[in-house]
C-alpha cells in the first residue's frame, strides 16, 4: 500500500503576504497559528485583517495542532507535474474551531477517512515550512 509522504522540494510554494506572514513565521517556529476575534470570540482562518463575522480586531493564537478530518480527496493526477501522487488533500477541523486545508501524510490511502484524528506535522519545503497533518496515534478516541 502506498505510503503518503510530504511532497519533494520543487513544488510551487506559498508566498507570505503582510496578513499571512505571522502564520508562516509560526510554521517555521513549529507553531500552528490562527486568529481569534477580540470582539465575538470567533476563531478565524485563513489569515484576515478583521473578523469575518463582526469586523472587530483579530489576535494571533497558537493552536494545539490537533483535530479531525472534516473532508478529504485523494489526488491521483497532479495539477502540475511537480507534485508526486497519490496525495491526500484534507480539510481538518481543528479543536479550537477553525478549518485548515492541507495534506495528510504518515499513513496509506486506505487510512484516509472523515473523522480521523490528526495532528499537525511541519515539513520544510525549501524556504517555507508547510503544515501537513498525520494520524494522531495518541488520540483518546
Ligand atoms: Zn468577531
């Protein structure tokens, strides 16, 4: 069974912007950062200038990096040739109440399922550290 692994160097990388820079700096430091609204308390991701619910200021916080797979798709035909297939695209519902679109690694295609408990696993992609997720083997359920 094919093991899902991080992509090899050479894939297109995200370019941090003024609003997303704290997130990418967090990844490089081993922290999964997200924002929380100072007004209504809503968890916010991806990075924004103001709360999408009420418009109040946002404050950066550090996630425990644990959650569960909310939705997934396994890619067998890459959109560009730099990507190694198969890879599993997942939307993770983090325990703090936000969602992260990422890739699941450290398991096989057969392991990919909704509800799978995962934790963040950072990988240096050559200049940018990417937040992948891997099955959380110490999960309580
Ligand atoms: Zn708000």
